[in-house]
C-alpha cells in the first residue's frame, strides 16, 4: 500500500509540473487560470496522500482549507477577467 501511495504522489508531482508549464507558457489567461486551479487541486491531493501515507488525520483539515482557498482564488481571477476588478466599489451616484 505504501508503494502505491508513493507512486501516486510522484504522478501528481508530474502533473503539477505539466500545469506549471501551462501557467508559464499558456496561450491565454483562461488557460493559465485553469492550470493554477488544477495545481491547487493536485497539491491538495498530495497533502491528502501524505496524510494517508503517515496514517495521520492532521492533514485533512489542511486539505479542506487548501480547497477553499483554491476555489476563492479561481473565482476572484475569473471575476477579474470578466469585469476588470475583483470587488465592486460602492455606488456613490444614489441620493441620500
């Protein structure tokens, strides 16, 4: 079982390397954002496998936190691509 976990960690590291290439050389911003999101998911999977390898449950909270942060980052980048800003400024044109 330990060998399978180590092989899967190596394959995930290879996948992260491929995504890193796409982040650096991607033809469009959308490709780069998708690659960054995939890197986040793969790193979370690496941490989960490391938790299974060490037979410790301490890593699983970190996996949840990484998943939430990866999702928020992807949403923020997609919103920036769409609107040119992440947060909406308050509208000062409405009368008091």
